[in-house]
């Protein structure tokens, strides 16, 4: 069970928006190198593939991904517990490189333990050892080259836990359920300190029923405990102080295999693997935490249990365990997650399409185009001859690098990247944006690159919630005509004085071929700059 670091991840995603006068088939794949296209239903997975095997056959292990490295921690190798940790680089195509044995082994050989990676540290909790079930918590720094630093001992769990479902959220570490002398309903949590240490563990609201071998994952302020011996899906809010809200049971969950794994990516809960048939099932997660309709992917994996897995960079992984047909495994399998990673919208302002593409693993869930005149406020000093586009996507990255390519005869010196926030009513020049001359499918174009932070100034809702919305356009300066010009109908009298702003002759010479009537900024300050 694992959690990709979200709050300060170094992984970047590229979002490519292409503003076209004409859209040629296949052109976007040439422009946006590395962009992959979804095939199949939203939330579905691609065909399972095999990548570099582990050095040993392992079961009842734990695995995480962090900073583009995969880790396999402890477990059982044959009849013996192991303290060994393996790590390997993760490639952008989903494959995994050669595995290295970490020089810093666990302090104690354990299996059925739980692990989480967060903020540069690896945490290993509980498990089973030669001396019995454990309540121990160990943590170690993860270095930039993937290696593992020296282990330290943290505050122990309130009681021994094996096969618990662990997760991190908002700087708190959680472990749910598991087993001791029997199956547990417990929910323990603790604050993670800046030096990697953890505080005293506290006890939260208990699960509705005992659950062992389950998976835990978070999305949009909720934690989901899925599968395991309880079979279904439990979910609860996670509060800012780390406490756990009242648990609810998703009434529409299939009957999961006890040994299935679960991940959440871009608003979909994905449950996969297991002892019986290796099925992959997914369901969308609603804003109130409830779970939508489940679908079963045609791309099942080999029936595998007592394995480990995680989601990273738009792929899900299954590592080691026991194959129902072939026995103990050292294999590593992965499958691409399918999302709506491209969309085309029609811009009524220019009668041209706008094509939006994001990499595999991010999910476009809204896209629309309009003229600047349709916004609630107008930009006092700029015009948008190519219109404006508002796009939304879900992402597990805190920082996203965005690239837009406009097919146009305009030059980089004539334009500036502008963002509009309807919540504040402000237009702003995008900081750090670069605009360069390029070509697209043989046509002159401008390439705009900038960065969006989840919850930052360019994100419309201002919330760090794994969802980004950004209205943006490529703008040109406009000239102000006589204030005695007639009212053009743009805006309302309360917003602007009846002045006329006419797009400068440089726009006409650039081949756009129209004039745009504008209004001057009102003395009341109701228009933004």
C-alpha cells in the first residue's frame, strides 16, 4: 500500500493546449512529444506489461513510489522474513529500470508490514517478525539517487498491527485495520514532523467492521479503505487536525477479493488483482465522497495475491506475491491508466477549434472557449484576438508545467500571456511565462510555456485539492480612442465608461483582419488590469 508524495512532488506534468486555425489529423502528437492518448473507458486500464523483475521472489511485502523511484520493502523470501529493501528508477513509459539492493536494511526483518513515503522519508509500520507481531515504526530519508539513508525508530503504534492499510494526508500518517490476535477495526494517526519524526499516535473513529489486507487511498479530503477481509469500501473525511470523521459504507461496491490492491488516481478508485481472477474494477468518486458506478476492465491481470502495488505517473503496478497458476513471483507488472487526456472545443469567437491535450495520468474534465467580451469583466488594456479558453484537469502533482501553442501570424513581441480569475475579477500577466516563435504543421505559431500550482494564483478555485482550473488567453495591447465615442454594448454602465478601445493596426497587419471595440477602465476600478 502506498501513497505518492503530492504536497511537494518534484514530478512535473506537461499540459499542451493547441489553438488552431485548422486541426490536422495526427498533428498534436508531433507537437506534444510524450503525450499519450487514452484508448478505452475513463478510469479503465491498458494492457498489462512486464518490466524488470526483482532480484528475489517475495511475498507479503510492502511497496511505495517516490520521486520517480520504486521501492520494495521487507516481506518474506521463501520461509524467511527479510529486512532487504530494493529500489529501481521508474521510466516515463511506465517501465522500471534495474533493481538495486539498498545498503541500509530495515532494523528488523518483517513481513505484512505497511509503508508510506512522504516529504523525503520512508515510513515502515508494524508487521510480523520472528519475535511476533510488531507495533514498531521506523523511518529513513530517501536520497535523490533513490538510495535509503539510516533508519531511526519513531513513536510506536498503540498496539501491534500486521496487514494494516496505511496512507498519508495533510502531514499526518494513518494506519487502518489490520490484524493482531484478530481482525482489527482500529484507526490510528499521528503528526509527521519536519525532521521526519512522528508524534504520539492517536486513536480515531473505528472502521465499521474489522478489515485486514485492505488498501487505503485518499482523494479530495476523503480516505477510502477498500477490499480486504471486509470486501467492500469504507470512506470518511480526514480533518485538518488529523482526526477521522464518521465512516460510511459504499453500498454499491462489488464483492472484492481479500487480496486485491487499490489506488486512487484523478478521481477514480481502482481495485485490481487478487487471488481469484485478477479483475480490474474502477468507479468515479463524487464530491460528497460517495462512490459512483463500477465498471470492470477487459484488461485483467494474472490472478495474484500477497503482492504489493502502487500508482505512479499514470500507471498502476503489481509487484511480487504469488501467482495462482505459477507460484511465487519476482515479476513486476504495470498497466497504463486511461483518462480523457485530450479534448477539442469550438471557439465561437473565432469559429476555430481549440485542441487540448494533457499527458497520461492527468484527466481533463472540463473545457470551453469564448471571447473576452463574454467574461464578467473585461481586460482594460488588452484584447484577445484568438479568444480565451477555460480548462480543468485533475492531477496528483502540486506543480504543473503548461504549454500552449497558438497557430498565428502574430509575433512573440506583439503578445503577452494573460490569466483571468472570475472569482476575483482580475486579469494578470502570467509570471515566468515564456513565448517563443515556432511552427506547427508548417504554419507559423507561438509557443507559450508557464507553470500552474494547485491552489496557486492561476488556479481558479484557489484550493489545493488535486484539481486545477485556468482561464487563459494570448493577449495584445490595445489603443484607447476618444472618450466621446458611443457606447459599444460591451459590459454594463456600472463596469465601464462609454469609451471605445480599438485594436491597433498591428493586429490587422498580422492578418487577423478585424477591429475590436472596447471600453476604457471605469473610474470606480471595476475593471482589472
